[in-house]
């Protein structure tokens, strides 16, 4: 008992001296923490921001062969790039893919989530089935859908989905799919939507299960119909989920590469080509490293335009009391 009181007094005095009553981490622990964080900080600085800076610098040079040439040419590579027909087609394909991909995934994901939220029998089984495609890589998805959307040939006849149309007497729906320049990138949208719509469903279902049941009951007591409850109560509360899904799906669509490689390639007339695939061709097959770096910078800017405003919005929301 006699030793306990002086110890408590000394503890209070040390705490006050450390920062006017506020806790201050001892120097030894702080040093250990900095040492533990240092490798990650250095790795991020070098292998992410350092390489981004080097890529931006390379896009301003005349490095168009295996031998590095860092002669400064300014924005010349970007001027040539935007005047290239293939890159113009790639940008149009990216816009088409992004819009269709977002609309299809959000609508299908929300519909599946609303269906499961009604407590149907076998909900766990359906939820697992809808989420299963997410366990596959885009490479596997591309190979599978390349088989399914194979239009067949005169010698072999119809295959895949076209064969199904024949069996169902719906031969008028048969098409060339990814071999048809009029469809092109839209065939890739089908495969991407199949893989990611279950993920969106899971996001919406989590949001629906987080809405208090009292809000629905209060709306019904006030005379709202089932449709009005969803229209005026449920869907407005799901806006943050929708925004998050748009950010996630948007950045996937802007830098899509592996699905296109496995499924279609650039397609006839570059109908399914995308900037990332053009960058691969330009850099590693054409040895034009400066132009490939320029494409990479443009992809980075497109993704940043989508993600940075969302990050700023999230930081401001967290900063508010």
C-alpha cells in the first residue's frame, strides 16, 4: 500500500510532463513504428509514384525503339496519338463499354438484390449462384464467353448461343457476336456484366439489409404503396451504394485488358479494341515505348478523373462532425 501511492503520483507527473496531460508516444516505440513503416513507404514511393513519374517523362521523349532515347519532344507523342484512327476508335469503345457496363451491372444487380431482399425460399443458394462468377478471373471469363459467343461456321454449323437459338426456333436472333464489327465491344460487355453483376447485387443487398425496418413500416402506415416505399424511401438510401458501385465498376471498365485479350482481341476493324490493349501492342510489339507511355498516362488521367473527386468527397464527409 505504501509503494502504490507514490507510483501513481509519479505516473501522473510523467504523463503531464509528456504533453500537458495528453499522451505522447515514447521515443523508442515511435522509432520502431517508423522503421516498420519505412520499407512500405519506400516501396510505394519507388515502385508506384516513381514509376508513374518515369512513365510521364518517357511519354515526352523520342523513345521509339529498344534502345532508350530520352530526347525531349514535348507533347508530340500525344498529338500523334490523338490523331491516330485506332486510338480514336479505342476511346469510343471505352465510352460505349463503360456506359453499357455500368447500366447493365447496376440494373441487374439492383434487381437481384430486391428479389433476394423479399426473403424468397432458397435465398442462400441463389446468392451463392449469383456470386459465383466473381470467383473467376477475367481471363477464365473471356475464354468461356469466347466459346459461348462463337458464331460457328458454314462447315461446322452453329455453336454456342447461336446453336441454342436454333434449337429454340429463334434462328433470327443469331449473329456474329464479336466477329461482327457492329457488335464488337458490346459482346465484351455481356461477359463483363455476367461476372460483375453478382458483386453489385451483394453491395445492394448489404445496403438493403442495413435499412431499419421501422422506416418501411412508417411509410406503409402513412399510406405509401409497396412501389412508393421503394421509390421514395429505399432507393434514396441506396445512393451511397450506387456511387460506390459506379466508382468500382468505372475504374474496371476504363482499364479493362485481360477480358479483351482472352475473348476477342482488337476485333475486326478494332471494333473491340481498348486503350490498354493498344498500349500493349504499341509498347511490347511495336517497341514504341514513348507512345505506349503516353497511352498509359491517358488511362491514368481517365481513372483519376473518376476516382479523385470521390476520394475528396469521402474525406470531406469524414471530416464533418
